[in-house]
C-alpha cells in the first residue's frame, strides 16, 4: 500500500503551498513512505483528472469553487481525504486509520531516502514551494 499525495507545484495560492508542505512534513516526521504526484507537471493530466474525479471538496473550504484543491491524499486508488481531514486525523492521533494503513504500522518503518517506489518524495520537491 502506497500513500499518494497529490500536490500542485505551481500553485500561486500560499495557503495551498503551506498545506502541502505541512502534509509532507508530517508524513516525513512519522516515517511514512509516500509518493508525491505533482498534477501540474507535463504528462500528469491523467493523474490530475483522477484526483479531481475521486476527491471530495471540503464544504468548509471557502476557496473551493468546483474542483477539490491539493493536497489530496490517497492510499493507492482509495481516497483518504484532504488537508483538513488529514490535519484533524493527525491531531486526534488517528493518522494510521485516516491513511488506511495496517494498525501498528506507524513508527515501525525506517526513514526513507527521499524516494518512494522510485518517485521523489518531499525531500526532492520542496524546491517547488
């Protein structure tokens, strides 16, 4: 099972950038392997469409007009939630459940090398922010 974080590396929205950085920082701090998918990169149109079709906009997010904004979090193809739901799960110490990871899996993995399945993680994409 791979956690996938859909981001926008070219977003001009400072709040979106801040939220993306926070999600990646928390995942790194908990040694959770994940893959970053930048939907603004050329050739990522299918990933962008997947994110938009399978994500849900948070009703309380006044910035959402029609499509959910990054970051959006998935476990493989299974939608986990958006930033607000991620942040709440982290605060409630329920990140394992939110990310749909096997119980007891947090804290048992070793820190990664900045790559997840050959895909750069936040350590390589932070220059985009």
